[in-house]
C-alpha cells in the first residue's frame, strides 16, 4: 500500500499541474494579446503621423491655392499700390514686384509665382521659411524647401517637402519593441517558475518514493539482522537445556554467540546514534588532538581483526599533524570504513591502505581497499540514511544502511569533509580532510 505522503504528493502534483496548465494558457494568451496590442499601437502611432503629414500638406496647399486665386482675381481687376502692399504683408509672401524691375540673379535665387495678364506681369516671391515655421512644434515632421525657381504647380507642397522624420519612426518602433520584449520576458519568467515548481514537486515525490523504498529495505535489513542472531542464540539456549551435551560444542558455539550479541549491540548502537543525530542531542567534545597518533593507534588496533579476516593493513603517516576534533567520533568513522571494507571484500585476500599527509592547510586521510568499489551514481547517495547501493542491497551481506550516514555526520560535526570514489587501481577510496591547527 502506498504511503499517505506519496498519495498526498501525487494529488498535489496533479492539482498543481492543472492550475499550472490553466495559468500557462492564460499567460500565453496574455502575451499574444499584448504583442498584438503593441503592434496595433505602433501602427496607430505611425498612421497618426502620416495623417498629420497629409493634414499639413493639405493646409499649406490650401493656403497657396487661396493666395493664388486672390492675386489672380486682383490682377484681372487691375492692381493698385495699396492692393500690392496688402498682399506683400502675408506671412507666406516675402515680396511682390513687376517683372521688368527684377534682375535675373534675383529670380534664380528665389521661389516665386509669375502672374500675367494682357497688360501687366507680376512676380510674387514666397517666404521659403514659412512652411517650416508652420511646422514648428510638430513632433517627428520637418520641412525641406524645394529648389529655387518658378513654381508651375499651385499646390506644390508634397511629401518631399513635409517629411516624416525616420528617427521618430524608429523611436516609436524601438519603444514598441522594448515593450514586446519586456512582456515576452515577464511571461517567459513566470512560465519558467511554473515549470520549476512542477519539477520541484516531482523531485520531492521521487525523493519520497525512494525514501519509502529505503525504509522498506531498512526494515527488511533490520529484521534480517535481528532474526539471525536471535535464532542462533535461541538454538544455543535449547542446546544448554539438554541434560547431556558435548562441552566441545559449547566451546565452539559460545564465541559465535558472542559475535551475534556484538552484532546486535552494533545495530542497536547505530539506531541510537542516528536517533541522537536526528534529535541533535549528541554532544561533540572537540579538542586539539594529534591526528597522527590517533590514526596510528587505530591502525595498530585493527591489525588483528583484519588479519583474522584474511587481510593486511598498509599504513603510512606524516607525523606531528594536529586538528581540533573528537577522537572517539573519528575512531568510529574509521571503524565504519574498515567494517565496510571487510564486509564487501571481493577476494580472499583483503588489502586496506590507510594514509595521512599534509595538503596545504589540511590533514588528508585516505582509506582505500581492493573491494568491488562504488557505482558512480552512488557516490553521493551512499551517505544517505538507509541507502545501500550496489552489492549492499544483497540480502547475504549484513547491514542497515546507516554506517556511512553516521560517518558523514561525525566528520561534518568535526569540521571536516568526506568523499567516496573508486580508486585508480580499483577498490573503494574514502578521503577525509580536516583543517590543521598548527
């Protein structure tokens, strides 16, 4: 039966997925809507600019048309000095003169109309700056005067004279593009957050499922670890209840029973140790110690145990290295590493190498064996509680999956780091580093 936490996590993921899908659809629609609105706004602004250009051109041409009609009508009725003076006062006219009184140079440098009737020929000079003055303050529009000379067309102002500033159009387009990018980035950011949230929930479910599997494996391992020695002790007690039994058999069974009891004690110690680490009730007594002496003492102490298992210990140590740590906790870590090397040995002859050296400001301790090594995907997971990677999952190999978890926690509590990897020539290599005090 699946655990309640997994079922709850699955329901949360489904609910989150539905809400995320709705939100993402809404967000995508919002982005598309805003992009379309931005494009419409840009088109509206550029269209309004074109309409303003057309309006200015129409106004100017209408003015020049009205001026042309008025002067033509006056010319047909006969000019007077007063009439000419009135027309010359118009802001669009710079001057009026009879044709025979004007030099050719004056005509070549001016913009003018020529009015002719049966008796008179009048030249009306236009104020070339007038359209530009009229455009003053009109954003993104500017005036380009036509080349000097006689104007043949009454409505001579075109889009070649009243021009839309390309930089103004570029500014409008750049502003709209900036808004579009901003909307796209904001929408993409929210979508990314949704995907990240979905991934985090999925990863939490994976971890919960794996933890549940590890708990099941742990219970099975604990049951196995407890059942075997208890059955053996029970068998031994049944043997003792017999009135007659072979004393040589007792001498043979008693050491085995003691081993089983030690095995039970170790298991119970591990469980109590994990509990104290969880509850943070285990006190660490850190003090300055000679790591060289402590490791040398440990290597000597385990020599007989390794030899009894058919192995050898090779030890090299750099002297006079000191660190701040709890010596008993470090000894417990080293004992776990040696116990794993003996437990997972892949050959009849076990080789365990222990070395200590200074690396910059650190003391580096390396334990290496000739065992099967560790799978690359297990080098980090193997320090997790209840996890038994690779061969550790075989029922024939005793263990609870707590040893390396305890080892890592002890190393961390003493200010060090521990890593596990395969050695260059095979086997498993555990490296611990602690900051030196001297």
